[in-house]
C-alpha cells in the first residue's frame, strides 16, 4: 500500500461507509481495514470477496444483532428461527438446514479470531463491536474446516494504551416496550503498559406475537452481556490482550405457525362417516384443512402475528468466552498465539405444533465446553515472500438432552381421510408419551497450515495456501427411550430395539402395508420386493423398544484426515484497479446424526461424511472518479459434493449427504460519493444452483420405506436467484451546532426454497416468495460528534415474510413456519466522552 493511500485512510477514519465530514474539500469513500488474511490490510488490497463494516457503518445501519448482517451483503441470507441469538447463515447458496444443536454451520463464525462452534452462540457476542468482516467462499487455509460457505469475523473493541479516559453510552426506547443500552468505559491503568475496557449491553422488549390464549406475548427479547478487556504491553516486543465475555438470554421464544395440510375434501364420504360415528375426536372447526389433531389455524381467524400457544417457554442461552491473544513482534517476524475457552448452554421449550393442542412439544437442552489454541508465525522472506504458518488444536464436548412429547392430544379420527397412510398408527398414538434423547459427542481437531504470498513483480502477486486437518469425533453415549407424559420410563429403543425395524413402532399392517393396498401387496410379492421380513411384520405390531435402560448404545468413533487450500493470482493495473482469480477448497467436518432414530445403527448409517466444496472465482476491485466511486465484483463457480443436511421423515429425522450440486453466480458491491453530502451504496447478487445427484425418501409413501424421489435439478436451500441491497446517505442540513443525516436502506430477496424437495410431493409451500425490507434512520450529530440523537425504523413497510419452514405433514399433518419480525421503530441517544 502506498503512502498516499495511508494518509487518505487517516483523513477519512471518522467517516462511515459513505462520506467524510462536510469540512473536507471533496467527497471520498472510506477505506475499511480488515484482518481477514491474518494481517491488517485494506479491503481494496485483499484479493478475496469480502465485505468489511466499520463501527460507524454498523451504527448507520442500526445493526443490533447477528440477524442484521445480511442486510447489506450480496448473496447472503440470514434466518433466525430461534431468535436473535441463533442465526442461520447462508452465503452463495451454501447454508445449514440442520436445526440440531450439535451440528456445525458451513459458515464459520469467529469472535476475535476464536472459533464459535456451537451455532446457538453465534449471536451472543454481537455487542461492543469495532468491525465486522464477511468473507465469501471457502476459507480452508487460514480458517480451516466448517468454512465451505465462508466466514464471519466479529472483532470487538480493544482499548489503546496511552489514551485517556473514554466513556460511551447509548440508550434507546421503541415500540413493543423495548429498551436497550450500550455502555463502555476505558482508559490507561498503567502508563505505557496497561489499558482496560469494560462494556455492558442489554436489550429487552415485549413479544411480537399476541397469544390468544392469554398470558404474555411471545418472541420476547431479554439479553444482556458484559465484556472485560485488558491490553497489556509486557515489553517493547510482547503484547497481550485478554477478553472475557459473559452474556445471557432469557425471554419467551418465538412461536411456530401451523399451516394444516390435511385435506378433508380428499374423501368426503369417509369424513362424513367418521363425523357421524360417535367415535374419537372429530368436532374441531376447520376451513377444509386440519393437522392430525384436527386443529385448523385458518379457521380461528387469527392475525398474522397472533397465535394460540399452550407451551412455548423461554429461550435460555448462557455464554462464557475467554480469548487471550499474545503477540511477539520483532523486525523480522511476528508470533501470534490465540487461546480460547468457551462454555455455553442452551435450553428452550418449543411448541412446535403452534397450536393449543399437544401434538409436538420439544424441550431442547445442550451444554458445550470448547477449547482452542492457534499458534502462528508471520514473516517476510527475501523481500518478495510473505509467509504465514501455524498449528491449530481444538476440542469440543457437547451433552445433548432433548425430550419430544407427541400426541398428548389424541389424533382426530378424520386423519384417516386426510392422511390414510397413518390409519394403522392410530392405536399407538393414543397414549404415546415422550421420546427422551440423550447424546454426548466429543470432537478433537488438529491442523497445520501455511499461506505464502509471492510478490512476483510490483504489480503481480500469487497466494498459495495449504492446510492439513486431522479430525476425531467420538459418540461415547447415545440413548433414545420412551417416557410417559409424567416422565416415568416405559422402554428404550437405543439400545434395546431388537425388532430389526428402525421405526417408532410397527403399525397395524398386512405384509408391511398400513392401510392394506392389496394390489401393491400382490405386486410386491410377485416382484420380490415384499419378502418374508415384510410378511412377518403383520405379527409384529406394537412398539419396537425393549425394556427401559439408561445404558448407552455401542460407542462410535470417526477419524478424518483432509487437505484443503487455495491458489490465487492478482494483478494491480494501478493503485485503483486490481483483478484476481483463485481456486480454493474447503470442507465441513463429518458428524453423527443428532436426529431421533429408533434402532442402533452401524457407523455408516449413523454418521454423515464430510462435505467438500471446490470454488473457482474471478473478480476485480476498482476505485475511480478521484476515489468517489468504487466497484467490487466477482464471478464464481462451485462444485459441491456430499452436502450435509437434515431430512425429516414422519417422526424421524436423518442427517444425510447430498450426492452433488453446482452453484454459479455473480455479485457486485458499488459505492458512490455523489457530493459532499450524498452517497449511495448498491449490492447485487445472482445465483444459479441445482442438485446434480440427490435422492431422498418419499414421505408420502409410508408403506415403502425404500421409495425415494429423484431431486436432481432442484434448487439448493436458501439460494434465491436474485438478491439486492441499496443504501442512501444524505446530510440534510448542517450549521455550527452540528448536522442532520439520514440513511435509508433496503434489501431484496428473490423466491427461495427452504427444502431440497422444492415443489415435489407436497413441499410446494416450504418456500418464501420474493420480498423486500426497508429501513430508515434520521440522526442529529453535534458539531464535535460527542452526542447524537436518532429516530429509526426497521421493516417500515410492514412486509410479512417467513424465514424458515419444515414439512411435518407425514408425522403430524402440518407445515411448520417461523415468521420474520414486523415493523419496529424507536429513539436512541448516544454520548461519547
């Protein structure tokens, strides 16, 4: 980087991602410095697709949680099915469909370079943030596993040694009785040696959803977190930064929306017969559709943000995170050590059926203990070679304990007409009870990595990276048992199911068919697909579990050794234009299925193998118009194999690997400082994605467990063909007392699917149509910017949209949805000293 660019970055350091202060003679764009490549450099000098956001940018957009990140990042989506603390990220069509607590996201999340493996912690440290970095594409060299889609770096504030006492406070109020605050104090404790910072943040509000059954509104927020930071210069070569974060969340969770799919018009004669039989439950009102208990939300006349909920409890998350960074700096090299200790836990009572009935209610529980150590050296060799080399070690232990209570409300007898395939299940659902699932996993990972940059000429550079990862994952304990609704034991499936059937029970059947379909039975016997095993099922009806035990299934273990890396070339035509091209390979580690199954499995059926992504990219970064305009664009192609995702079939779920998929697309970020008082930012993302080899169970043919659907050609999950964003900053007026600034921003998401089935076999509603969200903020800044007052609004047009959906028709007769937030607005006051 040349000296003039360094001077420019200092001159505009006080500006947001937009314009400088009005006192400057000409508008220029901010230069954001990032550490994405483990060294500080401008985003414009970094030959990867990256979006960097400074503290001022985050403030301007009103980012208050990790769920806000995608608002101004092309080809990125974020859904929050479990609130602000557990976002699910998707970048360039690479996403996580698995809601299991033990699964790692393919988008790596890092807090001050410490890896956050537990997905439920991803939103727990998003406060007192100095910088945010979103890296798109596999980051398999410097970041390692679980970054097939990219990485998100959250960099929190660190006090400067030698600075005086500083204090910042922000207090806000808003609709839904919200009130939130961010406070920080820092200063030098020992001259030239030690500085400290203490930050505290809280956010509370009432819920978005009115519970028509009474009681408090749902989807509340009750978060608070504190961070203590010490920055210590031991001597002129050694610096240590110690950061300890404690945060906790405890507010009523978001409810589910139940969209019934049991079509009563399928068999009106049978419906009439059942309604006049006087047997069972059949008198709940409906609009022609019902779930398996007879509940029909559309017939209740509920508003979009109104529910009838009998079970949802608080979403409780606790996080304790310690990050210790030490640097030894000499004229020739720098040694960096990053040590992290992470203890966290998660608990939620979820009313999955979204109704006043007791159809599916889950008590989620998981505890995680994690440790990581990264040790690296960076140096320059022979003036033209910049080298980073390091070793990484990490452990993660998870104790999962989930309880799934089903059919506390007996099935509606009319289910025999809406889903005739479940007729034989009816006797076993009248007093089923709960599935008690306990599972411990232990992960250990070791890696060696190196990335070298060769400055071939003054303008031409090459990056070469290679990483070796040795992963071990153990499943020392697994138990799946059946309990009564009061918690008393009834039996155990894993271990103990000796029936040879991996199902919750064997329904009333003839030759494995329930209900009997004589033509299919005869055809199956003749072609050999129905054999002695199926015929014996006729005499084997009932629950498949054995006597109750708390013993574990046979322990399982996996060992993976993988190579990942990158090679890239970049050419700088001048100080303002760079082109780059790269090939990179990333992988997401394998994992044991944390879904519920009912028979002890062999390794190959209990373990999902690692997924791999080979990425090819061509891009450019350009500043022009006297640095008043900037365009960063990239073309990319992904060859994606063994993608992991959860597949829900009836009352079971399976962690599976897709055979293969292809993704290609384009993205562009454009910035324009039109005048000293007006700047604009645009983002565009285009995606084409398809599964090239994918077969999943046909959930509509309950009589044939081996029936599969060919999903080749379907689009990937959370991969809209078009996404776009816009932001406009306008300094409306200024005088000797200060200036008034307005930001208006929005983002658009095209149609997208939330299931790999797309529109096949009853999944046509597991999607979201195209929608746009618009936000605005009006801020008065004092002349010396020591205080500001803001009025803001999010989703100001009141767009109604869904961020997550699952087809639960086969087991429960409805589709499950989680909705996006409604219009919110508020007032904030900030003060800095």
